[in-house]
């Protein structure tokens, strides 16, 4: 597939190369009174900092691969959708993503994430899609 002229310029403008994305914090919590779970629920929160350099962003879907920084082992991945971002061109915002599990002992990936310190984690990102404020999309599977 050869892209020329306006389409080529459009493809360059609507690219994840104009974004900065980073998980900047992780926290966890246990809540004993979360209905309908008799034994409560465990939560992990990831703070994603997103900066858009060229165009504003309406929403996006990201696959975050999580690694143990000490061993280099891939622990698993998280698929995250950020909606109603209202991120303006040149702007930076932080979005919190919540994971929950009421039986962490049955989910090894969740348990490992819950127990590891943020400093022990490394992240790599893949963009599933980005919906820009002008209505155009970037689709990672077409890259």
C-alpha cells in the first residue's frame, strides 16, 4: 500500500509518534465492604500520564505490557480504554485506571502486580487505536 499526498500528511499527523505515554504511579487497596463480594475486593490503580504534541485526543485504547524490571520477565498485559479524555493539543493529563479482583489468589498476574513495588515494574505500550479531536483515527493493527 502506497500512501501519497494529503493521505500521507494525514497519516503522519494522526500518529502515536506525537504522543508521550507513561505509567507514572501505581497504588493498591483492599476494601472489605464492596458489594456483592462477601470477602471484599482488591484494587490496583495505575496513573497514566499522556501528553499530546500535535492534536487533541478524544479517547484511546492501549495495551500495556508489564515486566518485572529485576528479571526482565513479561508478567502479562493490560488492555485499557481511556474515554472522554478532553486532552488538548500540547496538553498533559493524568488518567487513573482501576483493576479489581475479588479472588486474587486465583489470578496470578493480578496477585503479582498487587505485591510488586512500582519501582520493580517496567512498561511497554502498544496503541490499539487513538481517536483524535478532529474525528480521525489511528489504528495500531494497520501500522
